[in-house]
């Protein structure tokens, strides 16, 4: 996974050219393809990744994780593999089994080699060229699976040293894979432990894309502490969209030792702009980042606060994932889906009638479990557009809010105030937005009255 980053000060490099003009790519044989900065499946249907990372190479016995991830709504799983240089090699037979598990559960497989992580700074890390050796050695498991598999050459292929050759090394790795017969969509990670604070990937993405004979490459940025403001996130992703280059958030979390990423903006901007995201990670984290587990001990009945956020929150997986069209007409695996906790509940809503130009707010308990719940407040503009909103409510039963998204939430005792963030304050007449939160309760969890004031 990650290590603490020592982010260099003011790293301003040359800005991307306004638009890279690339023609329609030669589509991969019966597989995924890229055109106009978007990813398309083998049916020519646009596909937006909504999923998680799963550390298969360290927990090979956790094969039920694929069904469990699917049951929570994901359409993609990024699977950690090893070349045998730092961790035990995943054989062609094992990779074939992983692919079969993905297909049985109607998940797209993004397969990545983790041994490259932090090359140039991390002892034992391997080059991208060495990672290509691995992919070619297991080509028998990959060929014929172009509809279902994306090949992520190497995880975070450079640390904070020696990353100046990223563009050349990445382009050469892509060309070697093509020469070796792999026609899959290829995903490439950024340097700087995946976070590209030096803008090396951002400023060289066009040349790397052009180096792919099939023009079938997707770029992956990992967003942790470097991306702790909305401006940094929207600027970075926006430059790829403007340039017509495909970008996904291949890893991100809600917190990290190197800083506090703005996961709300990552999720909201990705959803608004058709950008894929893959959260880190399902379960099994160690080394002080255990808080990035989405479920505890691989148990889908024990969603953590991070798991609640990414699966059930605003712009999260349940609300936004769409299954790849290549699975249309197929049946899911005969695996009994887990009972997911928290259990969705139907709740009443509250809210006054809006005055002209004002707003109303309705409060709903989306999920509830012993001692905790997920709440949502929907804000609706009245007869005229508004430029901002503030909602207020008071809990009657001692409930507390521990985490929120899509709003700035504050409290004074049992009284709570939530204000819009910069991207969801402006609403047209009759338009709505929503924000969510994770709370705790004990004994009872009554629905409070909620008011809304527009600005």
C-alpha cells in the first residue's frame, strides 16, 4: 500500500496542452476499448468503474470476497497480484481462478502487480519491465478474457526518487505487452507512490497514450493526502477530461497517514464526470492503516465507517454502479449472498412547505444497526433558484454524528447545523441535493424536525 509521503513544495510543471487530438482507437479484439477519453466494454457500451481493491495475493483463501463485494453493489474489483519478486508469485492457474471468480460474480477484473510499488525508493521493488515479464509469463490465463480483464501493469511504479523515467519506462512496457500479444485495455499508475505530486504522469500522459499501438490505455491516479482539497482533485482530473484522456481513481481512502483526502469531492466529481473509482481496500490492511478496511475481518456484515461511506453514501457504489453490459443475460454465481448490515429501513421524512425562493429539507434514516445509523438529508429549492443553504435540527434522544459528506456539519450539544459545500449550494427552482452522515444512537432514534434556510 502506501508509505508516508514527503511531498515536495511548489511542484509546478508545464501545463498539459489544451486538447490532445487522438483519433478513434483500433479496438481490442472483443474486449474493452478507449475512445474520446472514455472506456467502453466489448459491446461498445460506456463503462464506469465503481469498485474496490482486494488484497488477493496476501489473502488467497478469501475467495468469498468477490461475491461479497458484488453483493454490496460493485461492478469492478482491482485484484492485488505478485510477480514473485517481493511476495509469493500468483501462478497462471491462480490468476485464471481469480478471473473465473470475477466473471461468476459479474465483476470486471482489474489485475495489478504490486511488486513495483515505490521502485527507486522502496527496497526490493521491481521495474515495470520486470512486471511485464510476469504478465507475459501468465499470458495463457489472460488471453481470451479481454471482455472481462484490464491489465494494470504495476502498482505505484515509483516512489519519490528516480521517477523522471516514468514516461519512457511506461511507454516501453506498454509496447512490450502489445508485442507479446496482449490486446487488453492497459491501466498505468502514476509515480510518487501513485499520487503524482510532481505531475509527471499528468504532463506526459499524452505521449504515453500515443505510444500504445492500440490507443487502449487508461491512466490511474491514487488519491490520499496529496489530494486533500477540492481544488486539487478537480484540477487534476479535469485536465485529463479536457485533454480527452481516460483517467480513473485507482485507489483512494477517507483518511491517511500522509494527510486527509477529500473523499467527498473525489466521489462527487467522479460521478458528475463519468470517472471510474476503486477504493482502497476491502479488508486486511496493516502497518497502521487498518482504518482503511471497508469491512472488519473480511466479514461483509461488519461494515466500517469507511465501508459505509463508499458503499452506501452519496455518490457511492450502491447508488452509482452499473454492471458491465457484457454480463447481460448471464446468471450470478450460485453463491449465497451475505446478509448485509446495516439493513435498509423505510423511514418517514419531515420538512415544511417551502416559501418562494426558500428551501425545504427532509430527514431520512437510510440504514440502521445496533448502536449506529446512516442518515440523509435532502434539500430542495423552492419556487426560485438559491445560491446556498443551511439546515438545522435537534436530536431528542442523544444521537450524535461522527462522520458526514456533501455538507459541513457542526453541533452545539444536541443541536446540529449543516451547510452546503462549494459544489452543491447552487440549486435551480425545485432542484434537490442531499448530504449524508453516520451517527450513533442508544435506546431510540426518533426522526427530528429539520429546517432549511436559503441564501
